[in-house]
């Protein structure tokens, strides 16, 4: 969980965040690696970071 949070925080592009989301979804759905609450938390972090990154890309 800490590694996933760190990866989200360090991501600088929307593409990277989409890749991370795909990995989280795979681990949550296929492997049961994350609990519902953990997956929800990570998805919220990813979505928030995507909004920030998208805003920065538009401003550039």
C-alpha cells in the first residue's frame, strides 16, 4: 500500500497515473491484494492526482 501511494505521489503524467490505476485494479480484482477500503483510497488518490496533473498540463 505504501509503495502504491508513493508511486501515485511521484507520478508526473496522466499516462503514468492510468498505468498505476490499471495495476491497482488488477491487483484488487484479480489477485485480491487490496481490500475494498484500500482500493477505494488508492483510486481517490489517483483521481485527485490526475486532476492536478491535468491542470498543470493545460496551464503549460
